[in-house]
C-alpha cells in the first residue's frame, strides 16, 4: 500500500499574536493525509484553535506555512470549511437559507436553468434530510436546540463539498446524549463525503473514538508533543460499542497521560496545597 | 398563588392585557393627580389649566385655528431633518464599525462633535441659512447626526466576529460580508438607534421653532405664552409627547414585523 498524498502540509509553522512575547505556536510540522480524520487535543491554551484558524486562513502565520494540495494557504476559502463552536449561524436566515449561504454556490446567481445551481439546490435538501432537519427547514436558528443548530452549521459547511472540514470543539456546548448522536452522525458523514477532517476537542474519548490519528499539542509555547496513529477500525466502521472496548480505553489512557504530562497540572496541585495550608492556619483550634 | 409570585419576580412574565391595564392606570393616575391639583384651587388657573380645559382648547384650536397646518409643518421638519441625518449617519456608522482606519479617522472627531451644544448653534445656523425651513432641518441634523453615527458604529461592532469569519470561510467577498452579514446582523440594533434618536429630533425641532419660526407646534407654544394661554401651551406640549409616542410605537411595530427571528421562539 502506498501512502496517500498529503492533503494539508504544515511546515515550520509559528504564530505569535501581536503584543505577546510567547509564541502561541512554534515550529509545527504536520502532514494531514487525504481522507484522514485527524483530532487535535491538548491542555487549554496550547494553541489548538490557533492551529485550526491558521489552516482556515483566518489568521496569518508569523513563520513557516501551510499548503493545501501544494497551494499555499493565504486566506479563508470554501474548500476549507469551518464549523465553529457557537454563534456562527445567521439568526435572520432560515435553516434552509443558512445552509445555502455559501457564495460559490450558483444558487445565488438567480439563473434557474443553471444545472450547477439545480444540483446545489438538490444537495441542500439531501443534506437537510440526512441531518434530520427536514421538518425545521423554514425555522430560524433560535427556534432550534443546540444540537440541531450544530447540525445546520455542519450542513452549511458541507454544502460546497469542501476538501477539508475544520471543526473547533463543535460539540463542546452540547449535552452528553446529544453529543453521542452527533458522533455517529459525523462518522456517517465522513464515510459518505470522504472529506478530510481536522477536529479540535477537549474530550479525549471523543478524539480517540472519532479520529484515525490524534495529535497531542503541548503548551507554552504551543508545539506538537506527539502524533498517535490509532490501531482501531477506520472511523467509517466504528460503532458506539467501541467506546467501552479495551483497545479504545488504552488509547484514551495513553493520550490522557501525554496531556497531563505536558500541562500544568502539577503546578496547580502545588497551588492547591498552598491554599489548603492557608485554610488550616485560619481554622481556630 | 403563582400569579402574585411571578408578578414581582425579577424579569418575570406579564400578560398583554395586564400590561395594557397597568399602562392605562399609569396615565389615569397622572391625569387624576393633575385634575385634582387644578380643581383644588391651590394653583392659579393661569399657571395650571384643568385637563378638560386643555381638551376644550385642543378642540378650539382644531376647529378655529391652524392646528392641522402646525402639526403637518412640525412633523415634516422632524422627518426631514431626521431622515437626512439617518441617511448620512448609517453608512458612515457601518464603515466606522467595520474598518479600523475609518474608525481612527472619524470616531474621535464625532466624539468631539457630539459634545458641541447643538442649541448654541442656533445663532450660527440663522446666520448661515436664515430662518427658513433649512434652519430647522439643520438644527435637527446637528442635534442627532453625531450621536447617530456613533451609535450605529456601536451596533455594527456588536456583530459577532464568528458570523463574519463564517462568511469568509464560505467564500463571501468583502462587499458581500458588509451587505449580507454585517448590515443584516446590525439592522435590528440600527432601527433601535433610529427610534431613540427620533426622540431627540423632536427636542431640537421645538428648540428651532421656539427661536426661529413662524409656524409649527413650537412656534404655537411660544405665541401662546405671549397671550398667557397656558392651556394652549399644554396642548402643544402634550401633542408633541403624543406624536413622539406614536412614532416610537410605529418603529417598535416595524421592528417586530421586519425582524421576526428576534420575536419568535
Ligand atoms: N487573538 C489573540 N490575541 C492574543 N493571544 C491569543 C489570541 N488568541 C489566542 N491567544 C493566546 O494563544 C494561546 C493559544 O490559544 P488557543 O485559543 O489557540 O488555545 P486552545 O488550545 O484552543 O485553548 P482552549 O482549549 O482553551 O480553546 C493562548 O495562550 C491564548 O491566550
Ligand atoms: Mg480553543
């Protein structure tokens, strides 16, 4: 088997926000293969969102670069769709109008005889159907539950058949049950759409259950701690039972240990002990 | 009782009919207090007419005087000055709220200008444009424009960055982002800004009509003072209040009609 051609190439990537002394990201080298489901995890503030925003073209790197199919990324574009955690839907548009927002679709040119436009219209209905949003097509986003809103956001991102789907904690604001449902949905979509997915999450179980590779970032400055290629069935063939399977739990443990080792947990423990010491002193004996 | 409990709960719910009943009670209390004070004889009727005296004067003004002309003239001036200010302020506000260089250039200037006392411009305006219609329009414009620009730019800055970034990743051009996202997202706030500044436009209209006019409600109030017609002064003041209230409610209705997504749940 030959290695699939890299879809995204990240080389020597660094990012320092203006006015900050410490870089948010430093010397990141990473290849994302075509059709891969990659998860980014790491302690809070390690630069996961920054890396995703750089790939999306919403931030400019201070050093190094990112290439999509050998073309340098210089700004945002519909071939790299983004699903944000929250507040990205347009509240004045209905579900259907939100899904059809993408400007590169010919839907907006108003040429009814256009075959491309016709297929985009068809695709929008099909996507809403898959997402279980058929009944709420003409609702406004604020009439929907959080889970439904994220489904609209995903449908909107998938509309233009992006090369890459970038997701920043897309299920972070959802309850546990809704999240389980969304996991199955995103795996099925991944199988159907065959796009490359880069998925940022706080939830290690979510990362190892969904992804084929997990990248652990270490903070201060943000850098790659390690890349774990999971010895699990391909994402398209996974089922909820796997969440309790020993091999998955083993991967969860491995990744969690790396995150703990790279984050300031020990530091925090010292602070807690100091606080406990102060509390003891104040207690009258 | 849940009714009583929710009545006084913070940001609690109040039914439509209860709201209307309380609003009517508020007005009734005000009228009753006014009537009692006027009827008690404690205050000279020259200073405080009775409510029914005011209503009679209103009828007389409408029947024998030029109430309708005065009303039309005043409403025309307010809408003229206000529309001119809005048409000029909204685009600039959108640009200030969207582009940092535009903000840097205009915002401090506007902040300065809005503290210039509009009323003190009256002599200048009369020197520049005389006492014709343009004088009233100019004063209303001076009194509302700068505030409007700053408030609209604030409305625009409230647009969540995520909405703008989502549009960028969906292939929208800069112009499309401004017209399809920033403007649409800020529009309900802009309508609220217009509703609030419309109230100020009325204030400056009266100022202009008090000092430099020979028609309109403000001028009528001034003339009534010369003839010690306190009841007519009252009619003028109350009419202006009522007109403001009607326009305000009109814009609120427009808000509910034009932005259903804010009012459906
Ligand atoms: N716009 C910004 N300006 C300045 N510093 C920033 C900005 N955005 C992020 N940072 C800093 O860069 C570092 C990385 O932030 P980032 O949001 O990428 O982390 P993260 O891994 O996504 O964190 P979290 O898990 O909390 O979402 C942090 O130290 C953060 O404070
Ligand atoms: Mg983040």
